[in-house]
């Protein structure tokens, strides 16, 4: 195991130490009920930009060193504008003041870097405690029920599943929820359109259960990588190394040949049944709704072993109204992927962003207008190129709406995006629809509960630029704002004298 101090991206414990030093962790020593109370605390923390709640004494915890403490809002956002994205930034090795665009560029750079193979170690704190077979009772553990309308208690909402293909060539680490249904049984979403489901289907075709492990409290970079829509056959452990710049340490499970991050807090080991199913759901989702009737039969996961370090910490994601991990991690990972695809297609796209307020449904791309004008293209041809590239891709399944903005609009500033949409997007003429072989993720509420849910759903590229911006760099208008309507020396004077004028703070934006 590693001899030196691990980085925040490589260790949850280091991540929490650094965040605590910055005032971003609140340790709760009062007893907290994992039945709704821990979820309510976490939800409130997300929605107010409060520090992460580290719940040290959840009701049902198995002794001072036992299973387990609960960490809420592990990649929520801070209330402080300068360090708003600090938790995600730290998770991938960036400083606390990194911008959203810094984060996306780091994800892109990591994807393009040479993978760094993982290193297998023989021992880790994860192996300090071991439980096997009938000694296991998940029903006694403080597994939280996060929303009153959830279908059960969800063990994994922010960690990773580890599976590999029968030939052992593809190791997949993926985040997908799983719910306790018995002493040693869970069930969770195993979607054959996603990588964990594709691997499960390979084992099922051989008439075999899938060897499986579930790791909780993993290195923050591993959690981020597990939530990314990476291409098939990319080994997530090697991608984690590309993010952190050092090999991720892995360790072999006790009861199968899978490997998990050695710096995990808790690991469940077992199998995913090829044939046995149980009803799963519902659960609060990234779109901010719970549909109580939404249940589906999913494969049963049987736990044969649990290993854990002393006094372990289990992070939870209480998905719902933004911003939570489904927006800060998953949606921004999709942004990085679609930005890469558009740039590979040689389209003049410089930035991509998902406004958190859109619940991971709006994706905004910014155009390099100099290159756009040089293309001598039309708004329709260009928007159809953008839509075809994105909507026909793997991450495009999750992208129903794209907003195209000019280079004077910051995609990460919703105020600017709304201004561009309201003033430049012309109903009907600025909307370019895609219907047919462009599947919409069925968790989008209107896809299953809107008009004509059994018919192919339209996707749209919405142009938030005027036609003149395709023809000339000289816009026939001037922006009426502080940033654009005054000489630089006057703006500097106003800013320097702001307090002298009698204003208390020097706000840049509302």
C-alpha cells in the first residue's frame, strides 16, 4: 500500500481533511436516524450550499469502529462563489477555486492522456474487518432511506460497482443505485444499454451469475470516473490514473477475482443473478421528481462478504432538485464528452456546460464565431451538424436539448444563457428538431409522462444567436451593460471607487 500521503483525489479521508480545513465539513455527533433524517439533512445542505454533513452516529451503527458513518452531499456545491465547485475540483486534482470550465478541460485532458494502469496491492485498511456468509445482515445496518417516497433503503448512491467481462479484458467501474431487499440481498438498476448491464448480459448468455463487488467511500477520482459515459471497453481504473496522474491502487476481493480501489471504506462482494429478479424503486431522481408507481424487476445481488476499514464512511447522494452529484458529476461528465465529440468533428465549439438549474436536461455549447464565419455556413446546416454529432453518440442518449450561444455568452452563467435565449431564439425558426433514431433517456419525465409517450421523442438544438452572427464578426448592435458600454479606464475607476461611493461590496454580477 502507498507509503506517502495520498491526494484528495486519491483518498476520501484526505479529501475530507482538506475540505474540513476550508470549513466545508460539519461533523454531527448527535444520533441521526438513517430513516429519512440523514436524507433530509443532506437535501437541506445541497439546497443551501452548506458544508457536507458527516454523520458520525447514525442510529444502528455497529459500534465505535463498525459499520458505518454517513457523509451527505459529497459533491454538492459551496455557497461561496469563488470556490463553488471546490468539491468536484478536489475530486479530480484541481484547486478549490477552479472554475467549471477548468473542470471540464481537466476531464477532457484526462481522457486524451495515456491511461495509467492500476497497481495491485496486497493489503489496505479496507481489509481490517471482514464478514462472510450468514454473518452478514444488511437489514441491521444504518442504510438510509433518503426520501419518504423511495421504494426502500439505498446502500449505493455514490460509490461504484465493479464487474468485468467473462474473458477478463474489460474492467468496468460504474455508479448505479442498489437497494436493500434482504439480509444478504440487494437489487439495483442493471440497464443493458449501459456498461454494467452489457457485461451482465455477457455472463447471462453463458448461463452464469455475474461476479460483482460494490465499493463505497472510494477515492473521489474513482467516483467521478465511474459516473462518466466513457466509451465501451475503456477500463475505468486506468482512466482514474489519467485523472490523478498516478496509478490507482487496487486490491483483490476475498471471494472472487475482481479488484476494487484499495482506498475504499467498505466493499460488498458477491454475484448479480442471471435469472432472479426483484422489484426495484422508486427513488428520487436527477430530474427532481419521484414517481411512486415507477418500479421495475431488476436482478438480485447476493452479498457473500463485506470488508471494511475501522469506523468507515459511506457517502450518499440524495438525488433531487439541483445541485447534487447527478448534476455536478454526471451532467458535467456528459458536457466533457459532448465537447470532445464536437471538437473531434472539427466544429467551432469552445465550451460546453449544463446549467444545474436545468436538472441535467439543458446542455449549452459556445461557438467560436471567427471560425463560424469562416465556415460560410447557415444556421440550419450548422445546428443540424451539432445535433447529429451529439444525439447519435453514447452520451447523446442523455442529452435532449442543446442551446447554441455566441462567444459573448458564458455557458456556465444561467443569467446570460436566459438573456441569449429570450432575445435571440425565435420560436419555430430557431428550433431544429431531431426525431427517429435518437433515443431519449426514459428517466426524463416528459419522455414517459408527457404527450405521446409511446412514440419517438423529439430532441432539439435551439439556436440562441441571430443570423447576422453567422455572416460577420461586426455585430449590428452593442450590448447595453456595465461590461460592454463603457471604456476600460472608466470601469476600473468605478470598481476602484465602489466603496468610496458608499456601496458596501464590489459585486461583479447579481
